[in-house]
C-alpha cells in the first residue's frame, strides 16, 4: 500500500494499517521522513502513561490490569512495550504481547512489542515516532512500558504524563530506587505485590524519599487499580515550553539515531573496530561527522 492510504487507514482506526506504519518506523525505511511530515499535520490528544521500574516488578501485569480498567471505561488503548533486544539480531527477547494475551481479540486495544536494539534510556529509538502513529490513529490512552534497566530510565519522562515507577516490597528498595535515579522521574510511585511482607515499610521508606504520591497494588488480582487510575486522572503536569522542548528533543534524537543505524558506513566502521583498525570513539566521531559520506574503504579507516 502507498503511504497516504496507510495514513488514512490508521486515522480511520484500521489496526492493520497502524501496525504497518509502526513497522515502517521500526525498519527505518526511506518513507519515515514523509510519514513524520504527514503525521505532523494532525495533533495527537492521547493521554500517554509511562510505566517503568526494575525487571520483575510486575510492569506487564500492571499494564494488563490498566488496559482492562481503561477498556471498561470505554477508552481505546494503545500499548508500546519496549523489550530488551538481542545484541545479534536486534529482535525483542521478551514477549509482552503473550503476557497480555487476554486483550488480543479486543479491537479497542493495540499492543506492540518494540525492541530497544541497544538504545539506552529505557525506550526504543523509534518509540516517539511510534507514539506519533498511535496518537494519529485516535487512541485515547497510550501506555508505554519501558525495558526496566534502572539508571537509564529517564527518557520516559519526556514523552509520558504521568510516569509511574513500580517497585516491589523489600529491604532497601526505596533507597536503591533513589540512588538509581528512578524516583527523580516519577510522578506516581507504586508498590506492587503489596500483599507481601515488608510492603508497609517500603511505603514508609518511599514517602521519606519522595514527595510524589505513593500507592499500593496487587496487580495480579487488580487490587488497587481503581485507585491508581484515579491518581493518574488527577495528575496533570503543566505543559510548559521546557516540557514541549524536552518532547521535541526526544523525537529529534530518535530520528537521528534511526538515521545513524542505516548509515552506509556503519558496518565498515564496526568491522574496523572489531579488527582493531579503529577505536570506537574515532568510529563514532566519523559516523557523526560524515552522515552522508560514501561507504568507507576498509583500507582507509
């Protein structure tokens, strides 16, 4: 299909066309600039909710419970689940869509797992572009679940409002989260698996470490989900010029990284570094300094 047909189909709510547009974004084809220009003509109004935290805290379970509650409220929901990826294939390693299988047949839900492909910051390099597609397609709410790698989980704050940090009960969890910088990006903090020992102490510790609301949740049983939704609806971060600039910065950087990943010199430079003919810093400088250069001659590295 041509791009105009796909864009019109996404605007009309056709899930298959939404999926194809996100594939174009992820694959970094030559159509991406044209697609971004087409999508910029329509302002997105989706509520973007970020969900982050260390691996194993229950992010996907919480996301699934939120989907159910949002659908009950009649909202169309898009989900971008960013997975760690294989350093060799670049493909996603986790199967978030499998964990959310109960929503697979719901036409009001669109779930896409995106490989981080080595991108730091908790998101995929193409997440802001995929988000633009979902906003264009008319989703009321978009949930973005990050990789969950701790200290680099800061990009989510640029694109989401609110950002929810999920923790599990345990000795020192609140302090460790503060040290990792997770609490700095949190608009809401959730202690999941709150039926476990130590949950009350973790809540007290967190309230001493942060000024944002601290909630409890047992996501596997959807206990506390209604309270979490109320907190989400009550939170509205001021849309300041600084915030708009931060969102634009995230989009510009994602587009720039996508272009670098398809740079004609990237493979030659990688081989030169692997063979010891070039150091990584020099290769990176060359990649940035000559974005449109001809392919590198291996003898001239």
